C-alpha cells in the first residue's frame, strides 16, 4: 500500500540486540489531507541502512510504501505498519514519472503503399456472385 503526506514528527530511534546482531527502528508520524479532514498514521522504518537511505526529515512531503501486519500478545492484537520505501515528493514534478529526463517520442512506422492487386489473388471487382447469407 502507499500513502502520501507530510512528516509531522520523528520519534526517537530504538535499538536492541538479537541473535542476528544489533537492530534499529524509528517511528514517524505522517499526516495526510483527505478531503476536509487530516488523518495521521504512525509507521516504522526498520534497519539502520534504510533509515540512512530514506533520510526522513520533519516537514518533508513524502510517499510511503508500507505493509500492514498484526500480531497477538497476551490475548491482545497489535497493528504494525512498516515502511519498505519512502520517497520525497519534489514540488512541480508529476508523480510516477521517472526523473532521468523526458522520454523521446516514438517515430511512426511507415505505412506500406496500397497494393494494386487484391490480397488473395484474382480480380473480384467484376464478380457478381455473393455467397454471403444476408
């Protein structure tokens, strides 16, 4: 899923140790404008490499691609919204367009000249028999 909005808060980075080594996670608050009403969503970015690559700053307009999952703990269910891609929105640039430059136009293919002969051989211009049922 994807959602577009403005980063209004960046919470503290949390770290820990697991069997695989040290991990980092940071949560951000995204505010969207849906009609007249604004909505807020908290999402997390897991991993120091992603935190560095996304470089999310408060006040940025971003497009967040995320997965939603739920887990149970002691009889209660908790939602988890984890971002796997965060891209800054550049003003005055159409969305979903590559930033490498304009796409060159495609040249029209040449149309072959009309054939003086009918395509199936034989001259049908003087044929008066009609085998069509209507």
